């Protein structure tokens, strides 16, 4: 009875939309196993209707209804409705009775991963309150996670979300060839407008949430104001914890004003948004790098650069360029760092330079294999990155497995770093350390923000559970990610992205690609007239 009033709401407001017309009048005529929407199923023999997703207000339900004659008219009576959504960043929630809680905090449980068997996690609003066994709280919403695994959300330390625009491009090219074929032409000022940037970044945000990423670094090229605005709008809407690594690519003084304005008006007011400054360490563009390093210091945010991704990058002496530009003064994050010498590893470790490791991208672009074991041994902080279009899939499980596998294949040894345990830590706590956010995220330590994922593993790709922790890396897939919480807010529930018009977002990205393909056949046109930030800095 609890949901009866809500069922009437469903009938009145939503059910009609997803089925065929008014239900009562034509009910007996509808005798198909599925009608209106292929997810909605009706069994005419027993009169049962199953609705996998029904929105009632902000909540999402999975509901079973049964056809019954009431007061002379045919009605649907609710038999079962399960709340798929949970309080959106408000209230208390207990994740109860997980087979394993992998806290990534050795103080909380067994081993380096801090594992608790049959564990519970209590979070309130945006914060983790308690982790352990048999946690009770009469005020909490309980989500039964029996048989599942609970982990900190994955931290994606390097991405270019907009590159879903060029999926599949330049498949037989190395970095230089890929840039030439796939991204160079997109710098044309009439190409990426606000709508295209929004559509493609929004699509990618869904893809990274689906794989269990809770924090993403968007290293954005943003060659046009629309590119910046569309990207920010998509990130804000996504609910992800995000870092906007804003590349100083164009526009001198105006660009600096834009960056300051975005920080002030978009990033700082949002508790899950952060800023970094993007730069590029080449001799020919050292002036820009100096500006970027100075600005990062002024704003007290990290500087984020691509470093020695390809062997040819060495010709430019990028580490010397970074030194000359004063780039080691702010916190420095480098992406790739594939081709480091012994001395450079020692030097960068001494400078506390942090690394985003992108093994799938490095493999696809024939860039090489980062010296993970040596860099890890030298004490460098290493996180994992998906790296946009050249990762091809936003799959953190594949990225972890590849990081492990590449070293084994290279060194012809199976017991090399990273171990499965080390790579799970790199994907969570390691990523948080790279971003300087280790006090906020990266483990399930009480007091940290509630960025949590739940894995469902009684599935054909994962069960049975011989060594479930190893299996996260070896068997895991995005489809095993059952719940994703960012700052206590549910973004994925029961394997479904919450409250997202997925089809429309896919279609919008498809349209954006078509528009850009058409434009590239034409001479350069006028850029969209937009400003990045309303207060002008
Ligand atoms: Zn990159």
C-alpha cells in the first residue's frame, strides 16, 4: 500500500508515455509480450506488467504491477516496487553485508588493500562515516550488497573526454600520425562549437561513470569558447568529481582571464570541481609554458603536461624545457612519461613529479611501455589514465589489466611490479595522490568523501570466486559495476545510469560528428560568437 499513491502518479504521468496510449480502455486489446518499449514486458496470461524504470519525482523505481478489476474498472495494482535510486547526496546510507569491502586503507582491514570480509559502509550526505562489520543506524537507507564488493571509486588521472568525437580514427597511426589525421583539423575555429563539445563530453562522462570512475581529469584543448563552455556544462551535469585541466593553447591575456574566470565562477562554487593548468613542454612554445607555470603557482593548482609520450619527443629536451620554464615550482603532473632514463626517474622522483600512466593509449599509438617498476621503486606517485580517444574504451578494468600485462610481456617475468594489488591501489589511492587529493578521496577512510563503487560479480564473466580480489583486475568489466556514488550521490544504480536520457545523448554525439564531417568538406567558416566567461575575468 505504501506505493499506491505513487502508482497513480506513474499511471498519470509516465506510464502512458512509455506504453501505448491510455491503458484502461484498450487493455484487453494489448496482448503482446512487449508493447511500446521493449524493456516493458506484459504477460497477458497472468496480467502482470513489469516496468524496469519508472521515474517518480527524482526517484527511479523498478515495478511489477498486476491487472485487477476494482470497482468495476480495470486497474493496475502495484505488487512490488523497488527503489533503484537512493538519497541524492543527502541522508544516511548503509551498504550492507558486502562479501568484501576493499578500503584501500591498510589501517582499516587486512593487507595493503585494507580488506574487510562481510563488511558494511555507512555514509552520510557526502561523507563516509563508518566502515566495518554489523553497522546499524535506524535512520539509514539500507542497500543490501550481499555477495558484492565495495571499493573506492576509480580515479582517472588523464582523459580528453571530447575525443569520443573521433572514436576509431587513425587506427594505424602513431602519436604524430594520429594527431595529424584526427585532431589537427579540429582546431579550425568553426569546427567545435558549444553543442558538439557538450554532446561528446557528455557521452564520455556516461562511459567513464559506467566503468566506475568517480573522478576524472579532463585535459581540455578548448580551442574555442564553445569548446570550453560545452565541456564545462557536460561535466557539471554529469555529477562526476572532475578536474578541468585548462590548456593554455591560445589567446594570451584573454585566455588567462578566461581561466581565472572559470575558476572563480564555475569551479570554486562546485564542491566536486577542481582546476589545473595544462601546458606543453616544447622549446618552441616555452613562452606559453612559462605563463602556464606562473599561473598554476598563482592559483595554487597543479600544472599538468604531456611528457615523453613518444621517443621522438626527446629531441626537444622536454625535461630541460620544464626546468627552464620554472615548471617544477607548482605541483607537476606528467602524462605518459614513457621514455625516461634512470637519471630522469631519480630527478623527477626527487621533485615529487606525479605520473598519469595510460597503458592502453601507449599501446595503441605504439608509444612504448612506461617503466612502471622503476618509477614505482623510486617512490613516484602513479595513477592510471584512460586518455581519451586513443584508449578507445573507457574501461578501467582493461586499463589495469594492460598495465600489469605489458610489464610481464616486456620483462618476461610474471612477478614484476605492478602486482594486481599495486594496480588496484594505483587506480584508486594512487590516482588521488597524483592529484593531491589523498585527504579527500582514494580510500574508504571515514571522513573522506563518499566516492564509492559496488561490483556485482555473480556474473558469467566473473563467477565463481576462486580469488575475488585478483579477479577484479583479471575478470572485471564495466558491466560488473552495479553502483557508483560520487560525493554520496548515486550516478549508477543496479547497473543503470541514473536519470540520464542515454539515447538522446548518443544521438546528439552522432549528430555532432556528422556536422563536423560535413564542415570539414567546406572552406573555413565563421566561428560561433561566444565568450567563455561572463564577468570577463
Ligand atoms: Zn593526453
